[in-house]
C-alpha cells in the first residue's frame, strides 16, 4: 500500500494488473515532484486511513485519489528544482547501497573460500604465511570445547535501565552478527538466577522457528554478560570468532540438519557435541577471524553511512515541503 514508481520513458508499452492504479500527471506538473510528495509521511497516512479491508488492505479507489489535496508550487521550475535535489540524493543513497551489497557479497564469497568445503581438510584459499602449514585437523566439538546452557532472561525481564547486561537468543537473529562487542539489553534479575559469559564464548540458539535461524552463531567478546535461556554456550580455548564465522558459513547446513522439530526447532547440546570441525593452528584461526571482522567493520560503517543519508533526506524533505498545517492551508487538487 502506498508505494509509487515512475514508468521510464523507454517503456512504450505494457500492462498493469487490477491491484495497481496508474496516475498520469497533467501538463504543468513535474512527475518526480508528485512522486516525492505522494511519498511524504502525511500523504501516506492519508492514503492508509482511507483504505478498506481487514487483514489485507484494499487499494484506495480512483475517486478517493482524485480528491486528495496536495501542496504544489505554482511554478514548474520550483517543482523540478526540488525533485532534482531529492533525486540526486536518492542516487547517492542508491550508489552507497550498491557498495554495501558488494561488501556483503564479497564477505559471503570470502567465507566460502576461507573454510574447507564438505569432505575437505584445507580451504580453497589460505593466507601466504600458512600455505605450507599442515592440513586442518578434524575434531568433534566435544574434543575441544565445553558446552553449557544459558539461564533465565525472558523478554519480560529486559529493563531499559537494568544494571546487568544480557543477551537473549532471539537477539542473535536481529541484533548481532558473528562478533558481539556491544550489548544492547539489560536486566535486574538476581545473580543466582543467571549464567554469565566468559570472553570468547560462542553462542547458538537452542530453539527457533526455522532450522536456518537456529544455525546462527555469535562470539561474545565480553566477560560477565548474562546469557539467557535457549542459548547453547560453547566455551573453548580456540578462537571463538573463528568458530562463529565457521558455523555461519561452511557448517550452517550441517547444523541445520541436526536440529529437530518443525513448528518449533530445537538444537540440543548432545547433538552439537558430535559436530565435526576441521581446525588449523590458533594463529591461522586468528588471521581468518581478523580478516572477516575487519570486513564486518567496513560493512557496519557503510550501513551507518546509508542510515545517515536517509536521515538527512528525511530532514531535507521536512524543510522543502510545507508542514501539515501549512499544507492543508495551501493545498490544491491537481
């Protein structure tokens, strides 16, 4: 509902289905400007308030669209100037988004190269200083790690001004990547009811909605973080960052296969203990983890750059278009 797109001039023929409306902008009005003004929050709220339907909203009718009031500069030159300014900013956002996608694609490719494929004991790509090093040694998880279970910390236990930082299993899907160096949630539960992290612990959900979700690993690089229930905690002397990246790439499908359940999926420590992993020397683990974490920092910086541009665009649109009261006073049917 309420999304708009401009048909390029190069499209000379085409069809639309019954769930779309086609608006033809009349002479004297700039189509890009009209699109921007239709995307304003106040216009979107107006559109949605007029929609009918229950679980599925129906598109507003042509008659409702026709009588919508929009504030438009009288001179087309001003319309074009505003539209060109915002379109240029959109192009910048689009270009920066393209860079972000390229970084993310490169990370995915790199993870495929830096960890051994199924049945292999060496990866396709090794750093120069390790090309003559021994093959990676295959071990079960229980041979080099201890497994624990998180404790407590439900969603209701999260308090905005809590004193004890904590991590819940659902946050591995939504808030964290392979490395956790900042914690966003806190609680005030009694210490006796909590299980605390040690720096380098690897976390995996023990329950989730899908098998793909449940094979999501993060390494917490902080001591004394309360780890909630439904978290498998892997404690090892190996590089936990390396293990997390390994789990989220080469081992992701294998972990998904050992998870049990359909509606609610579970991943038990007894299953994880038998998981086979090929390990290089610690120095090579650290090199791989450092490489991927530096790429993650680049991705995070690029994401923040895009968010800042979007915030700037939002603020600019607030300045370039009339406020609600002004818009209502000067609106005209177009």
